[in-house]
């Protein structure tokens, strides 16, 4: 979220609300250990009427490339954003 807010700010998109319903997929191994295989972020972002909604949508890609967490894990972090 923080990288997304940053890239929006430097690109002139004013975010007034941000909610995320993240989902994750985990595999449990026979010995009881496990690991995540996928995370899906489903942010619902509210922007001002003057903001470019299409740009706000595409900035999720930029934020994902900069995110420390997404760049550190061994599984894909995907996005299904909704801009309102």
C-alpha cells in the first residue's frame, strides 16, 4: 500500500481511500510444515474525481515492482485492483 500511495502521489493521482481484501494460497506438507504459493491483493482504491482512474489502475504494476515484500518472497504477488 505504501508504495502504491507514493507512486500515485508523484503521478498526480489523489487517493482518498484504500481497502484491501488479500487472499493467499498455502500448501501444507506431510510433516505439517507449509508455505505460501500465491498471494492475491484485491485493493479497492478511491480517488478524487479529478484523478486519472486509468492511471491509478496501472500504477499498481509500478508499486508491485518497487514493493520490498513482493520483491522478497518466493511466490507471485498478483493484483486485482478496483478504482472507484
